[in-house]
C-alpha cells in the first residue's frame, strides 16, 4: 500500500482523492486545502484526515506520495517542497505558466532524483492509448498526419481566464502533449488564434479559438483545433493517418444506442459533457500507473520533462501567433 495525501480539494482534487481512496494498492491518508471547509468535506466523505497545513502533510513520514491539484501558481513551490521532503509527486498540469520557473524548479530538485509525474491524463485514455500503441506497432505504416480536436462545451469563468495563462497553456497544453505522445518530438510550430466565442475573453487578453500546425522530427504533420464552445458537448477526437491507413478515436456517449425514425436516422445520446465525465477511465488509469511506478521504482510515462516540453510548445505557439511566423524549436 502506498500512502498518499492530496493537496487541493476543488473539483479535480476531490476526483483524484476519490480515485485514490478506492485504489486497491493505495491508501489515502490525508487531504489539504486552503479552503478548510473543502478539505473537511472531502475528508469526511472519504474517512481520512483533513490536514492542518501543507507542512503537516510533508512532515508526516508515513506519507510516501502527494498529489498536487492546487492552483497553477502554487505548483512549483509545492512540488519543490514535496520533493525535498522525499515524497513522490503527481502534479496537475501545467508545471507553471513561466517556463523559466519550471526549469528552475527542476534544476533545484533534479539532483534529488525525485519520482515526479505530470497530470497529462489523456495519455491514459484507453482509446487514445490504443491509437498510440497501434501506430507504434506499424498499423498505419509511416505516420504522416495527426489531427487533434479538442473543444470545450462552453467558456470558463472570466475570473479563471484572467489567471489561466491563456488558452495555449491552459487548454491546448493537453493537445501539445498528445501531439508528442503520438508523433514524437516537435520541431516546428505555427499558430493562429481568434476571438469568436466570448467578447469578455478578448477583453481579458486571451483567445477562445485556435488552430495550430506542428511538424514532428520524424516528418509527420500535426493539426490541433480548439474552441471554447461546442454547443453539442465536450468534443475530443484524434485521427492518425499514415502510408498504410488511418486510425480514429471518437467521442464518448452515455450509451451506444441509436434511434432511427421519421425525425432522425442514427441519432445518439449527446457526447459526454466535460473532462471529468469524458476522461473518467483515463484518470483512474493515471493513478494506477503512478502507483505502479512507485512500487516498481520506474519512470512515469508523463514525466517532468514532458511537462516542460509541452510548456515550451505553448510558448512557441504564442510566439508564432504574435509574429505570424513559423517557430522552430
């Protein structure tokens, strides 16, 4: 049994805490949140301790690993403190909004050889993983094109937009990681952004729609398209095309039932509404992978280096969007 603490008891932190509480090889010991009532509610639900402070969590020698699900601006200090306390860390993305701070974090903790995993949960989606495994097995031959569609059901609150670091660091970062996961290292980035959804997002200094084209070191081209509004739900699809064929992974629905009548043919349930519902299996598999890495002392497939690489792609996308040029890495 690996003993865990969860830092952050918002929507995603509570979801992670629940997954840890029911994992057969993990033991959730405590939770913490700066909003004490949120920690108390989660602790009460799961039958664990609501820690009085981060320091109390890190001083507890029984706790082997911490899961960081706090606001992005706290990731680096918490990750650093946890690593120095000898804890393994699963940290939600992004590592930070500033690449220099993220790099400085690793420069400080890297010599400690910590076990750190970044929360790129989509690598663990069963369908997306199957596409990646089948590419690796040669099913599509030489990979030539990847298309990644990621559209939210609606814009986030403007207060969140103002502190999110922008669409590329907050939302597209998952797609940048998926591009690397499927096609390998990226060497060129060209990005276009627009404000087509919510005027207040533009007033907050962000975009709400984007298209990004990437070139992988192996030659494959990757296209990412994002929108902050999909009227039909959470749109999450990938397509991998190569010299021998194509693989697709589509959206998920509550059921596979289709309705055929005078009004519609092949009508299905709406796609699942948002990320926790859509990636339920992926989040559980992510926790399982991290627990396995702890037990086997192996490196996670979503490492700190992967977090840095995705953040660099986000920065390159902003540079390209502002300059109108292709950015080479």
